[in-house]
């Protein structure tokens, strides 16, 4: 592996795309070949990005949520072959008992996405062109029920990427365990994996003992010039199971 060539490419792309900061780990055969931060995690305070900066891992969070569901199956609290309607008394699922937990996990439920849990993204990304009445649990499922008008396929027939189904898994996990989603993830997944700096709440980010947390930035084009402005980052809310985990490289390597 030519690390010098890789790092040159990284710098070129960061300059081309006005990327403030980036952290990278390269692993081969369980050996870390490279773990390094580039640029800034905070432009205003001149703080460098490091390999230990807490960064959102986005939809990779889903793999850990799926892991949590399998832990519940191992404990005998559910089966991925169970109907979702056995756990969520929601019209969309009650009318379609053939939708199983495994379909939710694999984006093959047949339910088109309604972006029911995406309001936190609209705020974070300063885009209010699509805001949905889906903040409470009741509102979320009422909004999701409207997807029934657009279902074309049976469960297992087609792949439809769907964050909403992972938000449904959040509610299922909380109902089954009697714990908050974050508490169960800490107990069942993060702690056993020694992911000591992996967090899923704004308080977790704000309370990072190392104060080594990414800053979100949005491009703002004015008079043909691109500026970067600090922004909120999507965490908490209904994004937790679908993409709300922030971790350092020690947690994900």
C-alpha cells in the first residue's frame, strides 16, 4: 500500500471539495495500516481533526441496531421471523402481518420511505422544504401509515432503503426491554465491544471528556463564492437507530 500516494489524493480531494476535516483508518488483516486526521474539526478555534475525534458514522449505525435485534433474539425475546404486528399495534403492520422483523432489517418490507423521522436532518442541514408532522410517537406512526397508499410490492420482493423501519425498530427495542434505546445499546452492544467513546445523544457529545468532537459545516454560496458555516449535527430524535452513532476510530477499528 502506497500511503504517500493515498495521503496526496486525500489532500487533493479535500482542497477540491472544500472539506474542512477528515479522519481515516485503513485496516488489513486486523492490522491498522493508517489512522490519521486531516484538516480541522473546528475551523473557528483552529482545532485539528484527529483519529480520535468523535465523528458521525451515519447509516453504519444500522448494522449495530441490527446486532441489537439479534441480541434480543438470542435472549429469546423475539425472532426475526416474527410479524412486526406482534410488537407494534400500528395499522400499517396490523393489516400486513406478513411483514416480518427480518424485512425491516433488510429494507425489504415493501414500505416506501416517508422520511417520517427526518425532521432533525432538516434543522441540521438548514433545509425546511420538507418538514413532516411526525415528532411524537403517535404522529410518527400516523404519518408512516400513509405509506399504505403507495405500497406496490410484497415483503421480500424488492429492496427499498428505509430509515423509517429502523425508527420502528427503536420503538420495538424500547418496548421489549423497558429501557431507552440508548441505554440498551450501551448495555448490550457498546460496552461489550469496548466502544467507550461511542455516543448516541447530544449530551454524550457535549460531555465528551476529551472535548474532541467534530463540528458540522454547511456550504453557503453567496455571490458565487462558497462559504462554510457551522451547523447543528443530526443526533437524538428518531435518527438514533438509523444513523445517530458518533464514535472515534478506536470504537470502529
